[in-house]
C-alpha cells in the first residue's frame, strides 16, 4: 500500500469540513507552529514604534488605533507568509518603505523658516521716518 501525503491532507480537510470546520488543521511542518506568541508580540511592538514615529496620533485613543493597525498588519502578513523568513522579510520591507517615504517627505518639504517668509506681509513701499528734532 502506498501512502500519499496529499490524500491524507485531502481526507483530513474533508473530515473537518464535514464536522463544520472550514479550515484544515496546520501541519506539523507549518512554520507558524514554530513561532512563539511572544515573538509575534515583539514584532507588533516594533511595528507600533514605527507607526508612532510616522503617523500622528492623539492621546490614548489614538494609541489604541495605532495598536489595532499594527495587530491587523501583523496578522495579515502572518497569514499570507509562506515561511518565517518570508514573514520577517515582508514586515521588514514594509517598515523600511515607511521609513523611506518619511525621509523623502522631510527632504522635499520646505524648511520651516521658508514657510515663515511666505506668511510675512509684502512691503508696501511706505517709509516711516522718525520726527526730526
């Protein structure tokens, strides 16, 4: 008898679907089983640090929104990644992209003192002379 891993996976999927579960169980070889939950939390914290540096947020409510964004982003990458190295690469690439966009924005923004020159009223041509004694 020849054992086929593929048929074993298919039968496991059919069995779980029949029981009302739409997702097959993770294989023992799935990289996600090797990643500790505290590792994921550290990654979410690093994403949070990057978001705090580059996105405006106001108070505790804003901080909670940034955390939700970081958690959703991490979960999306975690689900889509094909391996732990793919997971880390995708997250790193996105954080690097955010850093680069921020640096480009700062580099292309006018200097602060240039903006203050724009808001000065134009010279009217009138000269105020002090009184002569």
